C-alpha cells in the first residue's frame, strides 16, 4: 500500500487526517454581534424615505395616459444643450480624403 500511496494511486489516510485537522484549526470562529449591531446590519440595505419629485409625478401621469410630450420637450432641450451647433462630427471623413 505504501508504494500505491507514494505513486498517487491510493489516497493517504494520514495526509487526509492531517489536512482535516488543519482545516478545522484554520476555520474562522463564529462572531457574536450585539443586538444593536444586528439591527444595523438588517437595516443597512434599506434606503431612506423616497420623496416623489415633480418628474416622478409627471412620469406616472404620462405612463397612465401615454402622453410623453413633457419628457420629449425636456429631451429636446437636453439634446440642444448637449450638442454644439455648427460642429462637424464627421472629422474622420476629412482624414480619409488625404
């Protein structure tokens, strides 16, 4: 059996026992939390109270009626501010001509 263990054909019972003992020694110890700490952990994922904004109210109204013109106007205003009128976005086309 010694030869089989040495060649890796058979598991070494002493090595398995030693590995189990080392794993048990290295296992983390259970941590006891105070009731206040437990309460904080349980409430950690909860967000604060949600305050409904004007946009939230308009979105609910738009969803109910299917009329999104209010948001379309806001998006158009955003797009207007985000783009620079007169700027040519096709700079790559100029490089191809060279």
